[in-house]
C-alpha cells in the first residue's frame, strides 16, 4: 500500500509551504480509517492533526508533506514516482513522503486487523523544511491550548546515518549563529603598516576561532562543532584597506554548554576591535525519556533483528517543537539521500519502516 500512497504523494508539488492538497489527501485516507481530522491551517501553512479513538494513551506519528525545491539536473520528473532497480526516485521519496507512506500504510494495516484500546494520532505540516512559525510549533501550541495529550511520538523523518531503522534519533545538538565584525582604519594600501591592517589580525582570529576545540562530546552527543559559513569584505578595490570585514559561523553544540556559557566563552576571546552578534536557534535536547526510548528500541529490534543505535546525529527537525509536549524519537530513512538531485529511497527501506511502525503500534497497547 505504501507504494501507491507514495506515488500519489510525490505527484503533489509541495515545495514549502505548499501542501494543502497532500494534507487533504492524507486526511481523506485517515478519515476512511475512522480518524477525526482537524485541519489546522495557519498563515499559508497547512497542518493536520488526526486522531483515532479517544484514549489518554495516544501514540502519534508525525511528519511533513513539504519538500525542498527540485533544482536542476534530474534524470526523471521529480514529481512522478519512478521505479528503477529497487529504487524509488522523486522529490520527497526520502525526506519524507516515503517514510510517511510507510507510516500511513502501517496504521491502515494495524487498524484493519485490530480494535485498539489506545489512540493513534497523526500530526502533519507543510512547512518543516523552513521550520517557520506556522507549522508544527503552532500545532503544538494548539494542542496545549486544547489540553490534547500525546503519550509518545514517532517522527518519520529522514534522519539516519545508517540504514533505515538501524538508527533512532533521540535528540539534537543546539545551534547558535555567530556573526563577527572587525573594524579598523580605512586607508590607502601603502599606509597599511603605518595604520595597521585589521584584516590580517581578523584572519588570524578567525582561523584560531575555527580551530577551537570546545569539548569531546558527552554520553548522547558528538563533540560541539564550530563551522565558518562566510567571510565578507566586499572590497572591489585593490589599493584600499576597507574599514570593516565580517565573518559568519554556525556552532552545533552539545549539553556541555548552554547558550549563555557558549556566548560568554566567545565574548571573552574577542579582540578589542571585533564585535559579535549572536542568533540563538535551539538548545541541545534529548526528546524522550528512557522508557519510551527502550520501547522504540525493542520494537525495532523485534522487527529487524538488529539493535538500533540511539543518538543525536544530524540537524534540527520538528522534534524541536514536539518534545515540548511529549516523548519524541525519529525513525526514518538515511539522511544522505535527503534534499539531493535525483532523490531516492529503496523499496526495501520502505518495507522495513512499515514493519517497524506496525510493530510500534502492536506493542503500544501492551
Ligand atoms: Zn524532513
């Protein structure tokens, strides 16, 4: 069933925030299974919260229908699902219409054969790829406002550094943007030695900063990482030393740090003529308690016969919002195939994910 679902989902051109038609498609699929569907549209973003039954023990499958733009260079039409040698090509097949199809298919299989004494819910958005204000975070606010409880959530996200199912993402490093500006004398290049060339000092500072070792990691997290993303002087003239230069960094940091301790470290390293601006994104977090992680690990192990690795590899996802209200883990396709031209996932991976999601549903009532 997941192949038909994926074929239909890929055909919707859901570049963020477009997603209304794909959300309606999922809603009508779930309505036929007996779900009560609430379309929670905010701004130009389409969201869905669908729930089967009305029990406190509510297991949620979350995801997104939006995709990144297709870009040039495809061998096939990115919005027509194309099978080739066990691979399924199309924009979103990996991230994450493929895993979403596996989840919907697992839910249908499970409900067609069981009458559960728990609730199953589905939370979908059309703005995950930009993580704006009107997607999952707004839905989470809505759920809080309406006292709607979720006991545990599986985010069917493209997240695995290994094969599908062999990795459970249980949290994420924090993210901080750091912008430096160096200021110095603006002068003719021949006067560089006389007035001092702040660009030379800035280059030395940037190199030292980029090579700073912040820590060696922690129990659930890789070492914190400083990456330079841009250096800008904007000087089109060869005989002038400009008065300002800027550089941009992003730091992915683990739970050895808070925003405050990290920012203080940077402020204390600053040369006198360099100023800094910070933009805080997300603090590092573990999204689920040990019990829920154990539950998911055991459901995966039962299905594929391999104990999955649990970790916090990769970038931010809607787990950032969902973990505010419940236990959330991510189980999905290998992230190496996400966002690429000629995006694909294998049929086998979707089959494995369908079995894992089904196993989670089967074990949830026990
Ligand atoms: Zn995704």
